[in-house]
């Protein structure tokens, strides 16, 4: 038993080292060299698989290589996006602070219920805000408070989609830079650096057919599938505009691994985005 555990730990350590090694290689060399290196590895794996004696071993080796590479990207991947830089500076008389569970009820009139039997739109919103409190560098929440107003802003990154964007080309890039349907719903109240902020409907229907009316403002925005944001407030949307105009969406767009023409199209808004634009 002790020998088995030792072997298992050694194997896990080897896979972690391979994963870190792949990440270091991919981050330290240029795109052309990276592509040629990947191609050489793939060619060698194909040769092993096609040989009379190496078919099964080649398939196993390929899976191990891909697993190690994925592990390295997942463990050590850095987005290059500073979510703090996206947040606006508080206006005079306002203060920014961390989000607290009590803010949920102060803004929406309802506390977060993790095991609520009847889920509604408000509980779904509060569940996302609660999850983001422990999101590390991939999520951030700040509350802006002043003059009787309370505004909570949630920001989130999808490391998975950012990694995909690094390797994507053509239509794949277009797909990753197109927001999900849920992020394209609602009426546009403001566009910042080409990113549309949309007001969400206040009247919704629960899964059981009950009507739920939200007594607070709720806005959403997204930079493709790689980043998203959400705002809830006890103020009306038009009262939020001075604060939201100072959102720094360029901090996200400028850090994306895409070509300059695609970046420019994103800044100009969804209507100007050309799905055939080239990747970097």
C-alpha cells in the first residue's frame, strides 16, 4: 500500500512538472516558434500511433501530453487583465469598499438564500455575487456608497475562454468575442468603449410560473465570452450613468490576445465587429 501511494504521488508530481514545463515553453517563445514546436510534437505522436507497435502507446502518450499541457495552463495561466483597473473612481461624496452579504438585502430587499426552494431572478443574481466573493483574481466585487445610493459592481473573467482565444483563429475568434445570449438581452442604456450596458427586465417569471418583480436596477455587460459584468443598485439607471461612464473597458479589451483590427472593431461596438477579422 505504501509503495502504491508513493508511486501515485510521484506520478502526480511528474504530471505537474510537465504541465509547468509546457506552460513555460508556451509563454517564453514567439508564436511562430510555438506553432512549429507544436507541429513537430504532433507529427512525432502521429508517427508513434501509426507504427505497428506503438499505436496504443502513442495514443496514451498523446493523452498524457495534452493532460499535462492543460494542467499547466490551468494551474499557472495568467489572464493579464487587472479587474481593479476596470472599476471607476468614486465621485466626490462617494466611497468604494468590499461587498458584504448585508448589501444584498439593502439593494434588492432580499437576503441571499443558498437553498431557497423557489428560485427567482433576484436569487440568481445574488448567487452570482456571492460566488464572486471567493473568485480570486478571476472575479471582483466592489460597492460604491454615497448620498443614499448603493451600487454593487461584479466583474468576472473566464480563463477557459481566454485560453481558447489565444489559440483560436478565424470564426473561432468571432465566436469567442460574441457575448452569450443572456448578455445580449435587455435594452441598452449606455455604451462604454464599445461595450453595451443593458438594463435587465424587472418583471420575470419563475420556474413555477410565479411573477417576480425586482425593486432595484439591474444591468449586465460582457466583452465576448471572456469577461462579464453585472451592476445592481437601489438607484434608477439614469442616476448610475455618471459612475458607469467611467468604467475602463479598455483595460479588458487592450489585454485580449487578438489582432489590432479586431480590437479596434470591438471598441467601436458590436455593429462594427467584422467576424472575418484576422487574429494576431
